[in-house]
């Protein structure tokens, strides 16, 4: 993957030890003052220092932390803990500064904080713990409180770029239900295509749901529906007013780990309530004056389904910036292009201006839908503009 200046240096591991950079906000001075007083008054901090880390100072250019009791699994660093003293659970939501974790054994929910050492192990402090994470946590007292001791390795991560950093929406999912309204707000296939590229890149199965189909003549959507169908994607036409597509959604969601994502106001929560009335998710109408959705779902919330499985109702978005994806890789995530890329004369063919291009020839022969090729061109143009102007790119309407 192209780093675009956003790659992180992987910490060096030495058996059960690891060397990581100190956080910038800890580099103001060489040594922490009043350390003895702090450790005497904070039992948890004393435990972390005595068992888990040493701090050495050689000036700002060499500020590193050696952590003991850490092992590497893949590209993730895991804290070694006594699992017999911990409970296993899954992060279902964030509430203020605390994290809500549902215990696997009891089903009870605990309001948890995060052990400070986990922030040092994380590549990005914003994504130390995210909705959907599998965690080990230690119960504290009898008031439903706890402390997260370890975050298990993630798979199926749905994320986007936000202000030059990765924003993980949800982790450990099998599929993403991409919801786009037929109208009110208007149908936006380009947003769907961005989700499809992300899902292909992350190995997540995408399902396209076009909601509010009772508001339009669905024949106007046939070019897009056929294009997605030819690419092998499942497309669901749904309406909570007529009940169309609800039974199909119930079948697709049952027993799976699903993120539900899309633009604000497309009816994500309403669809989930129709598929499983026991959920009781809050809903709201589209704004009358802006014709855009309102943010009913403020934070990603993971909820169990009556028929088995989980769904994560994510906050609505107006733009979806692809994260950590190079322009030369985009064509590989348009599944219709794959059979024809080997026929391109140049191995680095952009499929835009080159001669003897297998993809352009396939478009001319009708083997690749024109609207999907046009989507590819717009995606390259938009993201080239955003990557070269990251500060301005945040304001564009995806």
C-alpha cells in the first residue's frame, strides 16, 4: 500500500519486550516530576510501571519506552495478562469517556476504562478500543465497572480517512450492509462505490441495500442495479412502508456480524427495526429544508439480533474517504476489471489514456458497464485531488 505519509513505524520486539516511541505529549521534559508521589497515590499506575515498562531518557530524539510482558501477534502487539483473572467480552458502544462491554458469559454490560499501557501499544490513540473489539477486562467492584486489560487481534475492520488519520467505524465484522436511499436523500452511487472498494480491500462481504424504493419508479435505478448484479454483488430493494425486501434482509443478517453504514437519513435504523422489531433503535426524519439526513445515531452501537448474530448501526456520513489506498491499486478493487487487466499493454496502466488497454476495450465491447467505468474515473480524480490537498479534501461531499 502507498503510505501517503501516514504509515506508522512498527515497534521493535525482543522476545517478551518491545520498544515503542513515547507519546508526543510525554516528551516535554526528560524526566517526570513527582513520580514517587504519583505511584504512592495511584495503585494502578504503580502496578503498570513495576511490571510492564521502563522509561529511559536520552533527549527528545531518542525518547523510547521499553515494555515488558508484550507479545507480537501478526502486526498487532498484545499485552500478556493472567487470563484466569479476566472476563471476556465485546465492546458494544462508547459512553462518554467509558466503554460499554458486554460479557460473553453473563451477558451483563460493564462500563470500562482502558488500561493506560494499551494506549502506548496502539498505533493510533484514536483507535485504541473500537466498537466490535473482543477484549479481556477485569471487573472492579460490584457496580458494573471494569478495566480493559487487552484488545484481541482484529479482523474485518471497516474504516475511513478523517482529518489525515484512520477512523475505525467497527471491527470484527463479516459483512457490511451499504444503505443508500432511492430518494430523500437522493441516490448516490458514488458513495456506494467507495464502500465497495473499501470492502473489497478489507475482505468484507458487501451487500447493497437501496431503501425507500416506494418513493420512485425503480426502473430508473435499473442501470445501477444491473451493473452491481453483473459484478456479483447482492442488491436488496427495500421499503419499510410496503415491507419490500425486509424478509430478504432478515435472512442476510441472521447469524452474521454486520456493519450497517451509509449516508445520514437513508433509513438504516428504520430498516433494522423492521428486520428485528426487538431492537427499538431511535429514528428521525430527513430535514425538510436541507433534504439531508439528521444524525439520529450518534455513536456506533453493536446490538445482538433475535435470530442470532450482531449488527452495528453506525452514524450516518456525508463523505467516505478511502484510507491507505494508492491510486494504482484502485482498479484491482473493481471486480469487473480483474479479468481484463492482464490484457493491458502496460503493467502500470491507469485505464484512462493508454492505448491497448484491456479495460477500455472491455468497456467498448459492453463487457464492463459504462457507469462502473465512469465511477472508477471519478474516484481516481476525486481522491487524487483529496490526497494532494488533504486539508481541503475533508470538506468535499464524497
